[in-house]
């Protein structure tokens, strides 16, 4: 895959399983030639989030707007505000919830472990 510019109005809208009050736009995908990286922008409405689940990919959530909490299976809370990020290893269960009344924008990076 060669260098590719993805403009802010480009991408594919999608729905993610186990998410609610949500919509997303995939920006970089394996279907477009990426070997093991997926990048998307997720928008969560107030009271939106995701139920406890895992993924076979490593994930990084970067808070771009609003605030949200991520909880691990043990119940630990990771609070994120703009500029914060959280790393979630492959197969690690998590849930998440928007905090407050502002919509939350999250950049999601997913990478297949080698």
C-alpha cells in the first residue's frame, strides 16, 4: 500500500456490534490495503457507549471531544477527556460510557497482533 491521504469528509459509515448511541466512520481499513491497521472515528451521543466485550485486535482509544469512561472486567475505571488515550490489549474485555451531556468523539486505532 502506498501513502494515502484521507480527507476529513472521506470514509465509510458503519455500525459496530455491542455499541449504542453511536455511529462511526472507518478511515483506514484492511479492505483498502492496510495489512493490520484499522482507524476509525466514533461519535457517541450522551448516554452512549459499548457493552462489555473484547476484540482479537489491540486497540487504542483517543478522546478528541467530550469525556468517557472505560471499565475493565475487574471494574477499574479509566476516565478520558480530550487528549487522553487508553490502550486495550487484544482479547481484553472492556465497556465504555459517555460522561456528561456533551457528545463524545473518539479516534479508534486497531491493530492485529503479530
